[in-house]
C-alpha cells in the first residue's frame, strides 16, 4: 500500500490512534466501537472510520474494533513491527534528553551511539553511551547498520552533516535543528521545530484573547 | 482579525515564513517577490500569496514584499510583538534543555522559574534557576504574572497539574507530556509529542522503501 494517496493529516493521526489503543490494551479492553473510540480520542466516529478505511478498514459493522488487532495493525502500518538502529548527533541537553528516554527504545528505536563535534564532550559518558567524535560517523553508520540519524545540533553545519550522512545510505533523519534540510529521494526528514511550535501557541493565545 | 476562518495548516506555516524572513533580514535583503520566496521556502508562489492574503496581503503587485515589514507583520500576527512570562514544570533532561535554550528568551518567552515534584531536585540550581517545589506553583503564577506553563513531565499526573494551573488563570500550556490534556475554553494547549513524530518518520521510511 503506498502513502501516495494518503494525506499527511491522516498519517499524523495514526500515532495517536496507536497510543489510545495501547492505553485501552493496558486496561484490558478488547473491543471498542468507533463511537466509543471517538469519545475518548476526540475525533468524530465518521473521521475514525474514514481514516482507518485508508488502510483497509478493520472494523466489523455492528461489532466495533478488536483493540489488540487494530493496535497491532496500526503498529505495522507505522513500521513498528521491527526495530531501527539510530545514532544521535549533538550530545547537548536536548540530545541527552532524547538518548535517555527509554520510550523510544521500547518502541524499537535503538540509539547505538552519540556523536558530538565538541572535543570537550568526546569521550564523556552519558548513561550507557560514550560520546564519539563526529569525524568517525560514516564508519560507524556503515559498521552498525544505522538507518536513522537524530540531529540535535544547531542549524549551522546541519546541512553539511546531512550531506555526509546521506552518502552513507541513511534512510531517515529526525531533525531538531531549525533548518529545512535538503535530502535526495529515498531519505525522509521529519522535523521537530520547537520554536515553530511555541510561536503557534502564542498565535493561538493571542487569537483566543481577541475573541 | 479572528483565527476562526484560518486553517491550522496556514497557521503552522506562519512561523516558517517568519524564520525565512528573519534569515533574509540577517542577509540585508530588503525586498523579495513571492516567486523568490517560493524558491527558498519551498511553497508555491500562489500558496504564499494565498496564505498571506488571509491576513490582509502585504505584497504590492509587481513590487514583491518588503522583507522587514512582512517579518514584523508576521511577528505581530504570531503574538511576538510582546513578551510572555512562563514557568517550566519538570526539570529533567528535557526540561533543562528547554530552560537552557536562549532562543525562546530572545523571542520574548521568559522562563521565570523551574518546578519539580522530586524532593531530590528541589533547591538544585540549573543555570540561573533554582528548582522550586511544585507545591508552591499557584502562588508563583499569581505573584509573577505567568501566562504560559511548559510541561516536561510524565503523563501520569499531568492532567491533575493542569487542573491546578488553569485555576490560576494560566492562558497557554506548552505540553511535552504524551497525553491529550483537557482544558476549559480560554486556555490553549500546544502539544509536542516526540513519539508521534518519531512514528511518523518510521511510517514514511517504510512507505518510501515500498515504493
């Protein structure tokens, strides 16, 4: 099934379905109607049916959804039925926060090493990781079958680094640097731009006040 | 001008315009056509004109945009022509990363204090901040005219904390906890869900591979 006809809006709702279904599983709830799912997740029942129909449906009219089956199916759609080797570049506060968060590992994303360009950081230990020298990044990626690079670096130099990474055959970049990276086809960039998120908050607060 | 007719997709593009215009200003570029802006920002020229028309236009046919004027106007639209007092709750790795990032302060978001519920953290100093006891959060918000709460806490207890915060009259919550918070009208929640972002990356990588 190709993503070509599926809008980014639908795609971005999938992890949310996955999270809510995981919560239901934790509560041992085995079956749920789109109406009940709608009540807890906040999308309309029709939206939910429409979203899931993009991937082949799953629900049985009148019977609702099997929670575990749907959770597993959405997990598969999200590519969570396998694991990914990752490296993290930029071992500052944010990089350390991400490296220390066990939830990513539990979901199958295994950070294999931390890299930094700052000589003062290289060799330091962060939890289980020794911080490695960015100069050796290509060799490490090749030797360790790394598919994802997590970038927690400033924008200066980020594009140059990505140019090096894509040559190694990296497939995905999780980018926290406030820059729109250019990558060839076959490489996906997912941005987390904290400033843009904060500015969206201030926009909505302002509009809310003016109403 | 109300946000009611403006889609979230447009709103989320505004900070990006602001960033690119800021870059142009740094390079002393004073005027730019929607075509040139399109080349660097990656939206079509027609999309750019349409987006900006939501807020009254700004461009002059054949003359393009005045970069500084447009930067300032979009800043105003985003609510960046003023400052905001904020607190940050949850002084772990992620909380410290955010508290230490000077870019938010430069944009007018002033973190006035860090709070944590862990007795071992209370009293520690992170940069300029002493970590305060979450028990005293209401008093601090009232005394310091705090409008924004930044939540870098686990999901357990997040809703209870928010219930306390909204009673103090807080106007915005920048939420990093993986939970959909319920708040009354008049309070805006902007979520940063890192796991959902990472799962979107794995989805897109999988689809990319299958093509």
